[in-house]
C-alpha cells in the first residue's frame, strides 16, 4: 500500500530546507501514525541526519530545548517544531533516561530505539513512508507491538507499559502477545516511575474512547502497582438485585457510560472503591455496602494526592464521589437542598454521574430510577430558569449589608447568619429579597437580646 501524507506547510518547509542542504529529514512518530489513522496530529516531530549545530545554521530562530539529546526547536511564525538528530541511546540506568546518546547517520538505528511499531514510522515526500518494523501492518491488524524485544523497551522506560495500555484504549487495539507477556513480567518496574508521569497516562487512558481497557492494566499487573485499590474492586462481587457485575466491572462499565471529561471519568473510576471495605452480607445472602460513598471519597482523595493531581481535580472528584449515591427526591425544594449540600458547581456534574452509575447497574427497577432522575433534572432546570438562589453569591444580602444595615459585627456569627438566611431561601425562594432578609436578621437579633 502506497501512503501519501499531506505534510503541513511549515513541516514541509523544514524538511525541504534540511534536505536541500544535503541532509536527510523526515516527519516521524505519532504524527505519521495519526495521519495514517485519519486523526489530527497533536505535534509534528522531525528527525534528521543533520547535527543540532547544522540544523541551527539553517534556520533564523531556534531554541536549544534538548540539545544534549539532539533536539532543537525550530520556530516558524510563533509555532515550534522539534527537530532531533538520528541517535542511538546508551544503557538506561534509571528506567527512563539513557546514560549516553550517540548520534548516528542511520534512520533505521534511530527508529529502532522507539517504543511501538506504530510509532516507529517516518515520512518525507521524496522517499515516502519508511516502515522498517511493520507499523503499517500492525495498524491494519489493530495491535500494539514493541519495536524489537519488548523486555528491552520496557526496561529502558517502564512507563512504556502504561503507554501500551493507553494506546490500546485510545485506538481500540489489542496488545500483542509477547508485548503483553513482557508487561506482566516487568510491571514491578513501574515503581521506578514518577507519580506525575503515571498520572498523565492514567488520565489519557480514562478519557479515551475505551476506558474499559483499564481491565488490561489489571490483567497485566499494572494496577497492582499504581492503584491496588482497583484490584480489590475487581475481586469483589456484588450479590445484590441492583447489580449484575463485580465492583470493578461496574466501575469500568460506568466509565464507558459518561462523557470523556477528566473529572467525570475519574469520578466514575473512584465512585465505588470503598465497597470492598464496607461489604456486609445479610442473613439472606444479599451483599450491602453501607457508607461506601464516604469511604470511596477518602480513597479517591488518597489516590489523587498520591498521583500528584492538582487541588481542583482532587476536590471536584472527591465531592462527586461522596455525593454520587445521595438520595434526591424529585421536587424543587429537595433539589435545591441537594444543590446546597453538593455545591452549585458540582450538582450538574452529579446528575451525569448518577445517570452513568444507573446505566452500569442491573435492569432491576431501571425504569423507576430513570424516571426519577429525569424528574430531578427537570426540577433543576426549572430552578435555573426561575433564577432561584442556590448559593451565597445569589443571596439578596451580603455580609456588608448585615454590618451596615443590621448592625452585625464581623466574625463567625456573621457567617452563621448568612448560612441561616441561605437555608431559609433554599426552602422559600420567594423570601430572597433584601428587605425581607434584613427584617429576619433584625427579628433574630431582637429575640436574642430579649
């Protein structure tokens, strides 16, 4: 099969400029793979036989982004393109970085050091596709396979094991047998990888079209190293009319049932992780998991912190997990209470979480659950349309109003009073008027004085 790739103009200009100077140059790696797959390439990387110094001489504006490893960034119109000299990596001492890099004149030697065959293809318009390791065939077969010996590739950089699962999830591919066997053998080496790098791969897997491929990470021993809490879920059954899957399989199914947004997919990943620790069995043999929401929230917070997630993600995901199983009656008053409890920013996400959770359960009472959720959502939408006050920011009085017009002093009592007023308005939205609320404050103050 002849492959013709439409190179972006700036990429073509860089490749042509280097080749006109007498050197080889190719687009390489993920950008070639993505074009073949009909996907939008995130970055266009270029590899060349020219040395970094020779590349720098050819372009007006370059940045030494990784010159020790042969990489310079060529800037064109404010856009950067990494150009890397063909290289052979020395021995890997720390499971990530080679102790030395040797430049080479051989494109094949450069491609040989890359992780997977689908990422080890190069292209320019003069030569066409260079595919020394069967990447195109593996794309046709829909498999992830290491370049050369899988054990060597994973020993060089242990994170490649997670990348194999992540590419499998993004593309819907299977991991080739020898590559999978090497992951099982070397999964323990993931202990050498930083939490930040593991986090990046976990998120990419979670928001992929196939988050259920996390099952592959479990089967190959990856989750046993990076997230053993998930392994407990895969081993915990749910003998309960509301469920048809184990805890772990329910989690995987629920991730498939929600849109691919980071906090939502992570919320589904963690929402039931407290179930193994809260399992009880009734006299009839029915499994129950009372209080699993709070336990799941604590587990989620612990894992997210361990993997160095940002505070916003930690707080958002933890709150969604803690409230995912809260019972919301389908009336405006009850929905306003739920919004007050969960948070105005969290509640619309919480509805999505509840739908995904329900869809990953058994068919038992499915129609009733779905109808109730629809009524809750409809009540919430009416509340928004009618402009009900749901948080302090929409309360008709502020702390300053209470100080200036109700003679209150700054301090904890002021905050408590604002909270009381919000509770009153949540129950009776029509009372959210400044005069009314100030009168309530004055009356309360009078009662205390009396």
